[in-house]
C-alpha cells in the first residue's frame, strides 16, 4: 500500500470548492427515478443520461472532484465510443466505483439489515483499478425504530465497512466509508445524534482494529437531522451545530475529509445544511458533499429523456453543483437559488 498516493487522492476528492457526484444508483433505483420522469430505463437510456452529466464541462471541471459509478456504468462507452471513465478523467475528475452488493436481512435482528459483497471483493477491486477507479464506496444502513438499532446491527455493519476499507487500501483504492443512519422514522434530532454517535464510534474502532490508514480514506456520514415523520423538525442552524459537535466527538483529525450524503433531504436543504456547517469553520477536516439525488433531481427533470433537452439538463446540473460548491466553502446564499429560478 502506497499511503502517500492514497492520501493525495483522498485530498483531491475533498479539494476546496469541489465535491463528489454519486451516480451509482442501482438499476432498480434509477428505474424508479426514470419512471418519475416517464423515461424507459434501458442500458442505452441510462448511458445517455450519465453521459450528459459527465459531458457537463463547467460542472465537472469546476465543482466535481470525483464520480461514484455503478458496475454497469464503469464498463460503458459514450455514444461516440469513448469510455465513460475517460470522459470523467478528461474533465479532471476521479472515477470511483460502488462495490457493495446491497443489503440483506440480518439474522436474529428483525427489521435490520447488513450489507453484502465482501466475498470476492479483492478480485473485483483489482479489475476496477485496471478500469480506472481510484476510490470506492460501501454503504451500511442503520435504521432507527422501536428497539433498533441493536448493538448487533451496528457491530456487524461497522465490521464489514472496515473489512471493505482494508481491502480497498490493499488494492491502492481510497475507500469511502458510508455508515448511513436513515432519516425515515419519527425520531427527533437528539435520537439521530445519539444513534449516529454510537455508529461512528464503533466504525472507527473497527477501522483501527483492521489497521485501515485513516489518512487514506473519506467518511460519508449522514447529518444529525430529525426523522422525516417527526413533528419536531430541527432548523438549519441546529442541524449544523449538532452535526459538527457529533463529528468532532467521533472523527479523528487524521481523516482528510467528510463528504456528506444527502439521505432524503431536498436539494436546497442539503445545500443549506452543508453551508451552515462550513460557516462554523475551524474544523480539522474538509467538509463537502457526496450527493446523488440532491445533485441529480433537477437535471433529470430538465432532461426527461429527450436529446433536445441535453443542454437544459446540463445547465440544471451545473447550477446544483455550483450551489453545493459554494456551500462547501460556506459562501452559499439562499437568494442565489431564487436568481436561478427567476
């Protein structure tokens, strides 16, 4: 393992004013998104859509540091025969790959899940590296509900995340470690804080046990937010203050950067929260975005599967990428959104 090289890539992924585009939706997830804009999800339509994003020159070169790809996408070629990985590299961004194989029920823990995909991961990572991937992603899912999460679910998922991270570094690939505490329930922000703290503490304990070099990884956590169904929704300042306090108590300064997931927040909420955190400042790590839906909902709608809408889709993508770039520097203002809407 060449740690200096891993650290260089990790730092590039969280370069000032840049963040990560999560374009790694599984075929099932992207079908749901395409259904919403009345586009048939085929190998070609998925390729055309992603090609549109990767060819958005301004967005990709100015605001996007890396792109998380799905297995199908990393092997695909653009309409003109250029590998999609090359389009990302030509824009100055780093190609990455989602390597987990989704979740399955956790034995003896009703309602809880564990992420699968460790079995042949070492071999897969080798192939992905040859194809150009320089970082990877693995997502663990922790739900909040009556009597859950159990310590079992937290331990098993943290262990899998750390094993994945160790295998990545061995393959000279930077791991994005993503323990996601879901915001689907009716819990308040205090409960989210408490569960996320347990999850992060256990995750870093496992990373240390498995000798993962913290300087060569990126953390992709949820923010401390209220559950979607909670009657008590925390405001932007509270989310920012509590999330920073949480991270400072759990995340070692050796980690180069934290790239948040948007996790069901609206486009503007995800941007406002990131901005408020960066305004607090004086942090040991870079704070940026690794958004999927919060970067893509607008361009998907603008594009709607029509070739004549490609430039409108690219414009919408560039706008969202620029807003989040500003937020990653603590320079975003809500009226910039209105200007775009006008």
